[in-house]
C-alpha cells in the first residue's frame, strides 16, 4: 500500500514524525510532501498568486512552499510516479473537532485527497491547555494510531468522503476506546481575541484558542473527546442541505410564477 503523508503544521513538525511512525506499521511504501512552514488555519486554500516551490529532502520526501492543498496536489500531480492508495494528514498539534474542520488545513489536505478519489484520513491530537508549543504530548495518537486506522483500511469509503480522527488529551493507557461520532458544534462568537501593542507602538490582534463554547450533543466528536474516547467522524464533500430544497423551490415558484424543475 502506497501512503502519502502530509500535514498543516509543517514538514518538520513533531506530529509528522508521529504520523510516519504510525504509517510504517501499515506499509513500507511511504511518501511525504508537506508545507515547508506552518499553515494552521489555511483551510482548503490553494496558492494562485505566486509560484509554488518544492524542496527535496531525501528519497520520497519533499516540502512545499504552499498550503496543505498545494502539497497534496503537487505530490499527486508531479512528484509521485503513481497515485497513492491512501493519504494520511497529521498528526495535527491540536484538535480538529466540530466546526474546526472548516478552518483546518489538516482536514483540507484529506479533502483534496477525497476530491481526487483517493481514500483520505485526517488525524489530530487534542492537547490540554494553551502555550504548550512543541511540548504537546502525542502519546495517545502514537500508541493508538495504527489500531484506529486498521479497521478503516478494511472498509470501502464512499466516493467524496473522508475520515476525521481526534485523539483525546490523556495518556494512551487512559484512553477508553474508539467512538464513531458526528461533527459537533463550536460557538465561535464566544471565542477570544487577544489584543496587544507591537514594539513600534501599533496595536495587533491575535485569535485565542480558549473560551470557545461548544455543544456536547450525544454522539458528537466533542462529547467523545470529553469522555476520554478517540473520535472517528465520517465527513462528506457534498455540502448541499437537502432538507431546504423543497422550500427553496416553492419560494421561487411563488415569486416567479413559474415551476422550477425538480
């Protein structure tokens, strides 16, 4: 099995080494292409206004000057002689739960794989408090990663879907198991914005990582993590809200006087 590894924390991030440790328990055919610098919060952005540059570090190993999406596109389109059988993105330093996935470069790299028709899985390690930097422990992800992935590799993923995995911020021995979960909900309106002044006297603002309210709805990824479980969430690329279609058709029929084809 040919596996492509990528992330959004950057080629040299500690989580990339953890991801490679996990991947090598599944295959010896490992390829790496990840952003050269951290791209957290880049979402599914694509570099269009400047050139993308590639640096080779060793055989089957590259960094990319662009985003996680750029990295996956370059690996598939230019760097690998054959398409990968699987794309693993992570292990992200920090949670990708609930609405985080809309910002996440980690999840977006997996989305790019799904768009290309390649099975893709995002992995993230939750941590307990702000300010931990490179001291974030990846114990749960490293110990449980291959065990969580193994059943997924036996499944056939539906087209245009991907899997989002989060590991709780507890020692591996305290993890209570694995739950299949739904995407939860964060209230970002209650998040924090840290204000400061730079050395030249100008104000700056930094989005904080704390104080965000969230819903612990039953079967959600947020609930699973709070309960000490690993969350495994299937995601789909089709964002259409089917339940609204009938109301929209009726609204346009009423406003135009013409029937709207179903």
